[in-house]
């Protein structure tokens, strides 16, 4: 799920969440595809979520 604060995506929490999955050995992450929040986000919000996740999991195999 994408974490939110009132009025915006919580990028710090998103980084922490994605990083914790990598640290626990996840082999992949699905961003914006599991709880339907992508349909409710603006294009700019989807872009920043994907960019943040990609940058955070760059060390993932």
C-alpha cells in the first residue's frame, strides 16, 4: 500500500517500507498495483511513487 499523510503521499514512509522489504529478502515489489490506490492518484503522484520505489530498491537483485 502507498502510505499517505493528509493531502500527500508520505515519501519517507514509502522509502522505509520499501527498504524494509529489501532488507527482509523480498525478490520483488509491486508498486501501485495491489490496493487500487493508483486510480485515485494524480499522474504526478504516481510518478513520484514509482520513482521513489525504484530508487529505494535499486540494490534489489
